[in-house]
């Protein structure tokens, strides 16, 4: 969990069963306190049910409510589902790329807050 207000990772649970399916939240990561990085990860069994989109949307709204102006996200080049989640929420690819030949390059995405999602 983060020690700064508005930062940290929270569990994602199914409403009907309370089953833990992943986490989502804001971290400083490669960003900064004022421009944090959104992070999420789901168990494979939870893929394709909209949990990541729902959780990430709530985190974006909370970030905006705490005065953040921009969010960042890092996505492996091969992770098409994660690109779709972020694009639904108004994130756009930036020029920033972190090269990693072993695990796949990280493509950095950003979203200015105070603007509606797509």
C-alpha cells in the first residue's frame, strides 16, 4: 500500500462472491506523486469480464478527485487486452518506450485528467 494520500493498490473482488480476482490502484512507479502510474493485474480466470475496466475507471475518477492532472500506464507491447482497457478510459500512447528484449518493450500511455474518456 502507498503511504501518500491517493496512492496504493486495492483488491478487486467479485460483487456476487467476494472472490479476490486482482488488484488495481496508483503507484509512483516510474511517474511521480503528481503524475502517478495506474497499475492493475487480474488472475487469468478473471480475464474478459470487464473487471479491469471497471476498477481502472474507478481509480481514474479517484485520481481526478484528489487533484491529479495526468496519469501514466506502462503496458508490455504484447498485451493487447490491456491496451484496450486503457484506450477505453481515454489513455493515449506516448512517445516514451522502455526497451526490454527479454520480456517485451514497455509502451507508455498517458491520460490528461479533467477530460472525458472515449
